């Protein structure tokens, strides 16, 4: 069973940066996808970025060029480096695991089988 724990959220001014971490434990298998989602108050959960087991990445259009997803296999962790943050990026951010290798790794909520508890990101003006 896969378990995910996010960290790294916080409050930052517009234009600032944060790095989110997702520590994974449990059996992953050799083929998988991981993604970051976010959910703002009264809005649906939306996919932000994804990475698959061979290193391919994909991004939602509004974060392209600002966010970078990466993995560290030795630490069983996935990261989301967020630069040039905007108030619209304010949301609860969730890490998710999909037991299939998606190409490109554009996950949808229904494909993820494991979710972390979330980490709050607040971007102030």
C-alpha cells in the first residue's frame, strides 16, 4: 500500500517561491505516475503537474515555465518547485499516485488511487 506525505507549504508574497515535497512509502512497482493537484476554496480539484516512472513530465498551462516537478528515487520523493507565485496559486496542494505509467503524465483525479493529506499554499499580494 502506497502512502504519501506532503510538506513545504506556507505563506509567501506574490513573486516568491516555495518547494513542496511528497514523501512516498510502500510498494510502487516499476511503472507509475505521480501528480500534484490543487484545490482552492469553493473550486474543484485541478491537476497541476505530473511525472511518470521514466522521468517524463507534464504541466497545466497556467504553471508552465513557473513550476517544475521532479523526483528523487533514492529518497522516494517527488517535489514541486514553484517560482513566480501568484495569488491565483493559493490553494491546498495534494500529491497523488497513479499505479499506471501515463504518457504524458496528465493525471485526472479519478486515476489517482492514493492521496496525501495536503499542504496549504497562500500567496499574498
